C-alpha cells in the first residue's frame, strides 16, 4: 500500500519532485495531518452513496481520503500546476474528476446537472483558499444546490461569523445567509502545524447542516440582495442604507417609513441589530409595498 499524500514528508517530496512551492496568491496551505483529514471526512459522514464536491484539491491530500469513501468526487482546482500533480497523485483512484476551473466562475448547478443529473444531492468538503472564503461560501449558498452538508476549513475569524449573534461585531450578511439554510457548528479546531506551509491565522472546520428557515421565501437570493443592501454601509443606519436601495421619491420614502413603523423597527438602528426573521419580515413587507 502506498503512503497517503497527507503526510509531512510525502507532501514535501511531492512539491520537490515537481519543483513547486505553495502559492500565496492561490491561498495554498497543504494539509499534512492525517488525523485532521480523518476528522473532516468523518464530520462530513462521507459514505459509498455520496457525490462529493471539493474546492481546491491542491496536491490531493483531502481528495484521496474522500475518494476512498465516496462514490464520486468532483474537484475544482484553479492552478494548472496542481492539476498536473493531481493527475499522478490521484491516478490510483477511478472515482475522481478534477476540473481546472476557478470555483467563483463556474455554474455549479449546471455542471452538477450535466455530470450527475438535475437535483443530485451532494456533500461539499474543502480546505478552502482563505483569501476567498466569504465569496466561496456566498456562492455555494446562492447556487440553489441540494446539499446534504458542507464541511469546510476556514480561518477562525470567518468561522466565528457564521454563528454570530445579532448585534455582535461578527454578525453580518454571511451570518444571515447561513442562518437561512443551516445550522453551523464548529466541528474541529485546527492548529497551524497541520499545514505546509503554516497559515498565519488560526483555522477551524465548520459543519453546516441544512435546516428549514422559520419564514421561507420564494427566492432567497432576493432576500439576500436586500440584506446585502442593508449592510452596504455597516456603520450607517438601517434607514440610510434602505434609502439607497429602495427610495427614489417622496412616495417611496413614506412607504418605507410606514413599513418600518408597522414592523416596529427603529429606522435609526444599524442592520446588524436585525435577526434573520426580522430581515425576512422587512423583505416581505417591502415587497408587498412594491418597493
Ligand atoms: N485541499 C488541499 C489540502 O487540503 O491540502 C489544498 C488546500 S489549499 C488551502 C486551497 C486550494 O484551493 C489550493 O490548491 C488552491 O490552488 C486552490 N484554489 C485557490 N483559488 C481557487 C479558485 N478560485 N478556484 C478553485 N481552486 C482554488
């Protein structure tokens, strides 16, 4: 049996063999700790019926562990040099497909429909490139996929935002989006020594498990558009942000004032005070008032 990729000596040997260094611009920090990989795969409960999406396979440490347990792994990697390495490191596995693509540019829903048929449930597992953690999570949540869970490594600062309480510094658009779809838990704390090279920030693996929102809306992305608008200038009042998004004339102004009064929301507060439920009520009331 060959040695797993996630091993400090083998990881360095692979990088040396290909004359590669971890690239900062792609957020490359390779996991070399097999214990952490086992915990990630266990948290995602990956089994033989699962289709798993991985973002940023790197040299394949996590991909390999996923492939050993899943039916199929589909991985997106932006760096052509990694894709070349993967074609060799992952050669022993016939249930992995690597697409050389920028995850932020792909139409995930269309690709999944093409590869597995429309509506295929997936698990999403990744050691994310930290420079784009928030855009990736946003994209995953807005893509309208049928996901069974999302288990992803990120910097601790972002992990803390996912389950933040209204009114706290960490609370924001991402918190509300996550709250709409899921329960977020801190699954694993990961020391910097588990990577080559060691990231300069603390890391954590977060697990998102789908939940039903208290107030479902027809198009959650429309709700999120309002939320983003309300947080556009975080330190300004809710009213000042709403003015930018939906007030074109005096009649609109009156309508918005009335909506806020009916919901007993003080226009002078900041958006960070509003829970998902309150945001959703605001969204529905504005829509009803054709704003
Ligand atoms: N999964 C590997 C591991 O755990 O050792 C590597 C993780 S590393 C933190 C992040 C990976 O994401 C790198 O391989 C990097 O090249 C890749 N990546 C960065 N930006 C990306 C993007 N926009 N789309 C797809 N992959 C990206």
